[in-house]
C-alpha cells in the first residue's frame, strides 16, 4: 500500500545475500551458461525498451496521485479510489525496481545494468515523495469516521487490517512536510549498502591461494566457502587469512561507512519519536521488543551446547586449538558430493512430499517457468536469494556447485519462492507480501524437513555422522551465529544512541566481545576475526535489525517441521494456511494460528534442547563409526 509496507516488504525477500561475487577466469561468463540454468525475466520485461516504456508510464502516472491530496477524508469512495490508484502505480514501480535489481545482480560488472538499478532507486524515492501526504492524512481521519467509510463503501472492507496497521503508526507519523522531507532523504541515506556492494562485489581483491594440488587459484568470495570446507588445513588457513586480510586493509573505510549507516537509521528512528532504532524496527514490524530481548538473552545464556559441539569438532579434527578456519572443516568424510543439479531437484522434491501435492506442483512449476538462476558466472552477485513482485514470478538465484549445502540452499530458496507464490495467488495486493519475521520460516522449515528425510534414509553410521555434522553447522549458523550478529547490531546502535563514535577499533572490540560471549574458549579467536562484522552485508540493510529474525525463524521452523512430520495433515494445513495468509494479520498472530507462540522464551529453549540432542546423536554416530572401523580391522 504505502512505500513503507509494500515495496520494502517485497525487498525483504532478498535473503541470504552473502557478500560474494565470482571474479576468477575459471568461472564462466554468463553467456556461456546453458539457458536451462538461467531464469527467464522476459515475463517482466522483454527487453530494455519495454522497461523504459514502463518507466515513462510510471513518470506520467505519478502526478495523478496528487489529486487525492487533502481529499482522503471526504468519503469512503474517495479513499477507495486513492488506494486503488496508488496500488496501480505501485505495481509499476515495484516491477521497475525488482527487474532492474535482478538484471544488475546477474553481473555486477555491467555498468548499464547498475545504472538502471540506480535509476530505479531514484524513481522509488520519487514515489515515496509523491505519497508523503498519504499516511498523515489517513491518520487524521478518526477511527469512527473510518468505520463509517467502511460501512458505506463495502469494497473498503478488505482494507480493514491494513487500516488497523496504519493506525498503529499514528504516534510516529509526522506532518506532511516532515514526511516529505524524510522521503527525500531516504535515497541518499540508503546508499551505504551500495557503497559496500561496490567495494565487495567489484573492487575488493583477495589475491591467490595454492590449492592441495599445488595450483595457484584466485581467491574469491564465491570460492572462499569451498576452501573453508577443505580437508587441507593449510589451505583453509590461507583462504581465511587471505580473505580477512583484504577486509582488514579497508577496516577504517568500512567502519566509517557502517557508522554512517547506523547514524542514518538512528536519525530516522529519532525523527519519528522512537526511543531507539531497535524499538522502531520491532514496532514497525508489529513484533514485541521482548521477542528480540528474549532471543538474545536466551541464546547467549544457552551457548553451552554450541561450545560442546565445537569441542567435539576439535576432538574429531585432532587439533590442539580449534581455529576459526577449522569451524567448517569436515569432521567426517563427505558421503554426498558432486550432486548433479537435476538430482538435487529430485532430492528436494522427494523430501518435501509431507507438504502435500499442491506444494510439490508449485515446486516443479518454478522450473518449468524459469524461476531459477542456478549457476555461478563471473560478476554474479553471490550467495542466494528469492525476489519478485506481486505480479511477477518469484525468482530465485543461487550458485550451485553440487554440495550438500547447495541442495539445502535450493530447498531454502524455494521455500521463499513458494511462500511468495501461495501468498500472491491467494491474497489481494494489499496483503500480497509478508513480514520479514515470517519470511525466513518457510525457507528454514524446508531445510529442516529435508534434513530429517535424509537422516531417516542414512545407510551407514558414517553417512549419519556426516549429515548430523552438516546440520549442526547449519543450525549454529542459522540460530546461534545470527543471534550473535543481532547482539552486535544492538550494541553498535546503543553506542551511537549514547553519543559515542563507531571507529574501527570500537567496532572490532564489540565484535570480539560478542564472539567471546557465545563461543567462549571453544574456539581460538585469531585477531583478524574481530573485523568479520565488516563483511556482513545484512548490517547495511535499510531495514536493519533483520538478522535476529533468522534466529527466531529457525526456532519456529524447528517446531513447525516437527509438527508436520509427527501430526501430518492437521499441522500441514495450519502451516499452508499461514503461507497463504501473506500479511493479512500480524506475524505473531499468524504464528500462533500455526501453533507457535514466539512471545515466550519456551520455543527458544526448546530449540537449544534440540541442538543439544543433535550433539548427542552425533557423538553416538561417531562412536558407531569407530566401532565399525575397529571391526573392519
């Protein structure tokens, strides 16, 4: 509906956007990738000319929104006409923005695409400015009058929840002139992420490493993860130090950029009258702030199982000190590797059958219709994400390399895309997105169900140990690591709100303290580790305080997957109803309908217990492996 509740909500589907890009000459150019592994964006715009025609249509339509200025309180018919006119223009700007972003991320080296995306960002800022009057005027209408409008104009009834949500923001909505000023400031003050992306994806170089076979290979963000999973400890160390040393050379630059970003977020929060940026982030998303505080306190206090797992990892690796570069090394030989993409598609489909035939049909529909951009190419923005608009396909991007993690990523991103598809094919446009708090649940539930399926079919102690260790790594990454990131964000913002500076030394110190709180003495923290904050793109999001929702989503997904697998159809129907609900209710209430109460610390504590139980299972699987090995000798 308004800029703050639609396009930005669409943008929150851009997830797991790791700071990666392919630069090596061994990585293919995009033109060399088979079309079967690339998405088809022609459904949005057949070519640049079509995009530019829509841009011109948007520019021409923008002044039409001005006719409703000062008229929203006239009667129900006028309010309805204004909403419908805004939605029509919103559809255009959303498509312009997302298409330009998707094309830009295909190859960040193409300046034409980057320029188009920058232009789209500017157009969106103009859209915000044009609607600066809308929320203040809407909030000036009394609840009694709104009720009369709805009674007298039945077509307004569908917007009841939206109007309730808007009314929540009454204490934090400014005058029309002030709202326009904030809208004008949004584009320049949202550029810190663009600065980081330009440095990280295009400018920053990491040198080379020598692999286990003696070959000198360019170190890139996209290859870094693979090197960290190597069995060669020397290669892991070289890759980790090579990557982090590059960020270290820009420590002060990246600190200044992050400080500017935090100050911009604090500015917007204080301008609206919030006590803190955290209060604004949680309140705006209709999440009680206690949900955030419960997560941080419970995760930090419940870090013993995490440290127990890391000490088991140290023992299995046979090292005197568990270094940072040892945290992702395989502790048992991989039983699943070099998985062809076609096989990965079938593995995921088979695992997700408990979600029902409708879900599986949509899954295959995505491949048939060109939703998926599967393979890495030079300049492609790395990691994985799902992104789309109310009228587009729910596109997803990844960099598939045949690993178990890649298979899990496919399930994860499809969770987002199918969630988007079900929502947009069920809900009207006003509710055709979903809150960030809900967004990650669909993806992580898929991952949890996939892992349970694979564990149930493990054919040996070795395979079970491999799957368990992989899942525990994913678990600590999705739950503990993201909670620690949120902890870092909270401490950094608190510094700025107290009038303190965020220098490189201050930020490095905060990160070192947070790391010690969660990992204790289980990991030896190399001095370079304290600059890791500088390579986390999520910290630069305009809707920051995003990462804690990965942790809360992991909590909810763990519980939902268990319900679906144990209860069957009743739990599945509750879950699918949530996915189809979009934003037609508050996220906490949607989760309660699905069977999870996130206002309590109990689900978080239960998740920590599950992690602890998985460590027990891994210990047993490793013992079974040793027993089998002893008998074989």
